[in-house]
């Protein structure tokens, strides 16, 4: 089955850019997602990208997809303290049920 | 208006008890899910229902039984609770399984603690 890997922690200074990386194993993955989880809350979809795209930009968020390397990244420009949360990468293929990574805890310090 | 709601938010109970968690969505979606998030934040799908029919049943002990009385509700009943059942349980919904329908909306979670 699909396996999705992410680094567990990322620490950045307020105002810098954050880049969260993710790799997945199933080359037939069609939909790739980034979710945000704030403390004590459920997951909230931030953005998603189809496998026929290599980049998607949405305000401060930029998603890059390297389908050959099965690598997905999320860049947050001008990171704010309110961006501190856990970010989950998810990949969905033929079953359309996403497999989630273990989440990357983003810590933003002044 | 809450899109996906779960009750209770916290549940503390003794080993061996039976408990239920309720989920309701007011988005008009036809697919609902239960996920388990362990203490290391690993999120694993347990069940998925589409139009009240079970379509995904991952390797979950049969002590866990989902019930969908209608498209807007998916409840999770757990028998003979064990210490390892302690986790946060998330309900989610989506409009279908294809295309943008795979955008899932999550509830706030139910933190289950088994003593």
C-alpha cells in the first residue's frame, strides 16, 4: 500500500519562509493534499494538487510536485506565529482514500 | 454552523466498558469516515461509508462497529474497551470519492482515554 513520509519537526523564524517536504511511494497517486491541524482541533484542508500539475500557488502557499521523485513540498511565505501547527501530507490513488503522513510540527518563533 | 460535529469531545472510561461516539455532518455529503489518531499523531483510516453502505473496513478489531442510520450520521460503537483504544477519533465527510469529492472535512475529534 501507499506509504507517506514527512520529517517530524520544522522550526523557523517569524517572517521567514517555511518548506515542509513529503515523499510518497505509490506512483499512481492522483491527488496530493496538505492539511493543517491546530492544537485540539481537527484537520483542515489547506490545498491540494492533481498529479498532472507540478506547481500550485494560493496566496502565501506554494505546492511543488515532483512526480518522478514522488516528492511533494509546501512552502509558506512570510511565516507567522499563527502558522504554528501540524501539517499533514496525504496522497490518494485508485482507492481515492488518502493515506496520511505522520505530520510535521511547524514551530514559528519570534 | 458546524460542518462536521462529534460528541462527546472528551470521553474517559474504564477498561471493559462499551461506549459510542456520534458524528453528524450538515454538508449534504454522501461519504463519511472514521479515523484514529494515536499519541504520535499517526492518522489511520478505520472505516468509510458511502450512502450508508460500508465501503472500507481496514484492519480494525471487531469490537469497533460503525453504524450509519442515514447519510448525515456515522456513529462508532466500541465494545470491551482496552487501554490501546486510547486515542483521538476523527470523523470526516466528503462528497463522493472521485475528483474534488475527495476533499475531506474533519470534525474536531473525540479524545478517548481508557483507564
